[in-house]
C-alpha cells in the first residue's frame, strides 16, 4: 500500500527514506526511528479518516518544521502525500496531496479507505487474559485486550477463521487439546484452554504470557477481513526462539496469502524485533529487513540488501550473529 516514506526533521529521523515492501522487519536500537515510522503511519491513518479531500499543492520543503512524505506503488506512483507540522510540534497534522488535480482527487478516493484501515498492535498479556464484553463489530484492539470477544464473534460469524486459530493454537501449544470461549458475567466472554487428557481448563487470566502472545499472532494471521496494513511492535515478544519460525510463517500468511492457499488481497506488514533469532530467519530474504541506524541524535534507515558485501557476509556467519556483533550496525552505541 505504501512504497516509501521520507522523513525530514521528524524526531531522530533528520533526513532519511525507507522503502517498504509487502513484508518489512525492522531492527535497531531504542530511539532509532522504528516506532516513529509506525507513529507516522498511524497519524496518516487518523487524518485519512477525518479528511474528505485534502488540499493539493506542489511538493516543496517547508521553511521550518518536520515533514513526512508518503509514496505509493502504481497506479498511484505519481502521487505524494505529505504531513507537515510547525518546528515546535511533534504531531504533523497538515496533510497535503501532491499530484495533478484530477489524479489527486481520484487517488484520494481510492487511497483514503486503504489508509484509514491501517492498524498497529503492541499486545498486552494482562489485558488479553481478562474477560471481555461481547462485541458488535469484532475488531481486534491494538493491545489484543478484546481477543476473547473477537474469537466469540468469529465462532458464530466466521467459523473458518475461528477453527484456524483453534487448530494452530493447539499445534503451537500441544499441552492443550482445545481452545474455547466461555460466557462470563455481565455479558462478557473469556478464554479457556482445555488441558490435553484432563477435564480441567485454564482460563485466560492463568495462561502464560507466551501462550497469549502466540494466540494474538494467530488471530492476526486469521483475520477474515484484515486491514490493508498491519504494524506489529515486538513481534518476538514472549516467544521461545524455537517458536519464532511459526511466528514468521503466520505473519507471512498476511503479506503472502496465496502462498498459504488463502484467496484474499495481501496485507502489508511492518514488524519490529530485538531478537537475533527472529532476524536470522530472514537471511535468505535480506530485502525484507530494514536496519535502523542511529548515530548520536540522528537516525536513518537502510535496507539489509543494500549493505555493501552483504552476500558474502551472509555466507560466512548467521544473520543474527552479524547483527548482534555490530558488523551491520543498528545496535546501541557504546
């Protein structure tokens, strides 16, 4: 949906551009711009929800203040959407389209619902474990806190999605034979995982952090009506290194659905991680990895595939080791 984002004087991103593909894994130290990229996309989403038709004008750098410019793939490759703000502001809320007038109007009509559907997630296992009020519209909350209600709605209205989550949950967590959603008090529902070979079940509040995070990843992968773009912070959170391959494959189901036998439009995925074990799973796809490089108070993005000599380096050592050792950069400064 978004082919590239250009930053000028936005937090640590003083002057950098990041190209985006169907799947994008961001690695780098704290304060290197990973979350800033996601925040920029969410601000674009918020403005797209509010603005029926933005002003159209030439793309010129502002005299002062941050600017973020979004580029798009064909047929909208001639379109630019910029967010600008004053020098003393951190929220860029002036949206402008940059394209010939007829193209800009038509492009916004087509792009607006896609931009407005973008979602970002940072899961919270405490919120996920609590009972949840039933939902009229089953959309997963940004922290996953309503996952029980979402699954309850899917069980009735999207049974294939519910069965997919249930089957994969038990495959990822073989100590359980079944996942169900049980009614609670005051029209709430809660998760219950049935222990294999026993009559007892474990409620959501008593499931482990990693078990709940695995359920959230599976729910993302199985969404019957997914958004156009999904941002996931700390994709490795709570998962054992041996389970990270399953996490990768689940996220690939979003961005490459046909490879998984799913007939729907691809979802653009932007995920962040601090795990060298997850990063190592992308050694055969360096074009999907983005390094957030921080130098002092400024940061920039770099595609792993654009690092000089990366092919030879990947033949000599695991990708996770190369990153951890500092050879690739994108590590805390000492």
